C-alpha cells in the first residue's frame, strides 16, 4: 500500500509540481 501511495505522489508531482510544492 505504501508503495502505491508513493507512486501516486510522484505522479502528481510530475503533473502538478506547484501543488506538491505547497
């Protein structure tokens, strides 16, 4: 499960880095 969350987090960072930069 942790792995899936990590992958999603990376995916979001690639699509919306500004959102993750918060």
